[in-house]
C-alpha cells in the first residue's frame, strides 16, 4: 500500500556500458597520443645543427599532422586563458580599458613574423640544448594568430551583456569570481565558440610560417605538416603538396566532428531567449557523452571543489560598483595614470624613432608609408567584397538550423583549411598565365581573412532570439523590411567584430600573400607585407621595426576612425539589453 507510482524500476536509468567503454577508450587514446607527441618536443637540439627542412617521406605525414595538431590545441588553450583575462580587464576596469583596447589593436596589427623576430631568440635561450625552445616559439606564433579575434569577440559579449543579467548578479551579491563563471562566460559562450573555431582556422593559415621559420638569416624547421608543405614546395613536388592537402582535409574534418561540432551543439544551452528553436544543432559525439556516466562521475568528483574555490576567491570582492566615491581622488588617480602612460608611450616612441634613424634612416619612412597605402587598398577591397558576398550567405546559414547542420562542416573545412597550402598551386597558375601578384595577392589575402566575416555573421544570425523571428513571421514583414528592421540590426554587432578581425587578418595575411615561392620561382607584390617578410628573412631590425610600426599605424588609425565608431554604435543602438 505504501508503494509509490511509478515503481522503483521505472526510475532506474538503463545501463549504458557501450557509451562508457567508448568514452573511456577515446579519452585513453587521446591521452596516449598527447604523451607520445609531447615526448618528441623535448629532443636534443642546437641552432648550429638544426635542420632547415624536414623529410618529405609520405610515411611521416601522420606523425607530422599529430605534432601540428598538438601545437594548435596548446595555442588554443593559451588563447582562451589570455581572452578571459584580457577581455575581462578591458571590459570591467575603467582606466585599463583606455590602454588595453588600443594595445589590442596594435597587437592584432603586428604580423606573426614580427613577433617571431623578437621572441624566437628568447625562447631558444630558455631551453638550451632542447627543441622545446623552438616548439615554444612556434606555439607562440600560432597563439598570436588565434588570440586577438577571440578577445575581441568575448570583450564585445561583456560590454553588450543584457542589463538584467548585470543587475541580477549585483542583487545576488555575486563575487567577481562567481560573476565571471556564472554570468560572463555563459552569456558569451556562443560567440566565443564560433570565434574560437575561426581563430583555430587562423592558426592553420600561419602554420607554415610557424613551423618553417626563417628569421635573422637562419632557417629552422620543426616536424609538422606546415614544414612538410614548405619543403615540398621548395622542391617543386606538386604530388606531395597535394598529398599534404588531402591529409589536412582529413585532419580538419576530424577536428570538426570530434571537437568543434560537439562544442557548438553544447553551447546552445547558453542561448538567452524566451522560446526554443524548432530544430537545435546536434552532434553524435555529444550524444555519446551524454549517454555515458563518466562525465557525471567526473562532475561529482570535481563539483565538490566549487564551493571551496568560491570561498577562497571571494577575496577579489563583489561584482558591483561602489555606491560612493570621492570625485577628487578619482580625478587625481586619473591624472597620475594618464601621466604615467603618456610618459611610457613618449619614451618608447623616442627610442623607436632614434633606432630607425640610426639603422635605416628617416628617408625610408616615406617609402614604407607608400607601401602601406598600397596594402591598405588591398585590405579595403577585400573587406568590401567579403561583406557583399558573405553577409547574405552567413544570414542564410545562421537562421536555418537544417542548413547550418549541413553547411557548418563545409564552412569549417574551408575556414580552417590553411589556404597557403594552395599557394604553390596558385603560384604555378600565376607564373603560367603571367598575372601579376599585385592583383593575385588580393585573392591570396582573402583566403585567410574573409572567413572572419562569415563566421561572425553566422554567429550573430544564429543568436537572433526565436521570439523575434516568430514575431517577424507573424507580421509578414516584406523582405526588404525584414532585412532592415530585424536582420541587419541584429547581426550588426557581430559583423563589426568580424570586420575588425577580418581587416586585421588581411594585414597579417599580406606577410605571406605578397611574396610567394614555388620550385625556385619567387613572385613579389608591391606592398608592406612583402617589405616586412623580406626584412625578417634578412634580419634587418630597423626595417622590421619600421614596417611593423607603419602597419600598426594603418590598422590602429582605421580602427579608431572607422571600426570603433561602428563598435560604439553597435553597443548603443543594437545590443539586446
């Protein structure tokens, strides 16, 4: 008589041994591969005896692909950590925002080779006699190709956060630590995942430059698929280049199926809206993880650490603004802060100007500015054409879950595929047809930069609340009005983020797109990217500094005069708050 309904047996979940075994074996295999590949990074190595090429034996391709993939994921982890710290500081700290955002513009504009020319010697010195120093330099180069886009996206999600979430976190008296993990990260998860996917593709694009290093008249090569393509291109072996392209396609598709697709499907749980989509993204790998009991058991073990961490990190204070403050003290602190920052900037500028005058001479400045203007014209052409082509396509993909499920793997393959692997083929076509690289360079730059616009538009379109979509459908808005009143305002903040990163990516891509080589034939375009690449290869510090400074000047100027104004407009008028 005391038996409840339903019976106890009906409440017991069936055993899912197959899912548990599959998850356990997959985790064990991944751990073994990481240990196996990481072991090869600590081999004996010296700059004097370092090889400048790698073996092009096809049997080495699986190992090279694994080494490259490990570098990519290590750089991704570092990029996520940098994004959380940097973007949060820029969004939450009033004074540091005035420094961190312009600094982020400059960091985005500094090309990968510019970072390598400064850091590679230091990394090698940190690990004398070991290849680990060169590995760190390569990972750092990939990190510089990934971090900035993710930081821009997460910062935008913080500053455009719905006001009710901000008020709720203050009313609940959450600490800054709790606010970050319970409000900030979940609300920015969807753009962070999509831009992380895009940044991962940006890392693939610079893989060749990160593994086949040519700095200060020295050439180093690390075991990796990027160095494999560089060696095969130098040898003029198109067959092996195509073989590496095939391996890259398999690698990118595998990463998409096993990592990015489950992550994008899982991130849907953080969508903020009043109604649900009729068809949500799915992933077989995510379904397998949900059927397994292993994630639940791990959650029970590590979940016990949440409360002690919250208590320990409550020392950072509450996530609220002080109700009372002294205007005089704030004004004095602002003055001191401004004077210190201005002094440091002035000191660095004077030292840089004197160094350029002692090395290259001031007469070189006008020439470099003109080269920057030519590359600037290519960047503007790329952004305009990319906007006209990819905004409609991105909206179509993002607002149709069925289309997104079919098109997302294709888009991820195209975006993640290192387009510079195709540079030898395109170089051969340009040589045979006689087309100048001055025009062909725009195409090569677009292969590495246009995807930022597409991915951000897809993320913005997919984040449009379904109640707004249903309201527009019920009102039967004409197509033009639907675009003007719903779609364009909704995707505008995401497009601005994509436009900023696409422009920065185009400047970076100019380093490898304005000078290409194949089988002893080198094509060079007139532009700032070719100038910096040539200066880096010859180890001319004065020309490197001048080229990077001029590129930073163009990028920061464009961002300040154009993109930042659109950014503020997006925050003021088009945020869902």
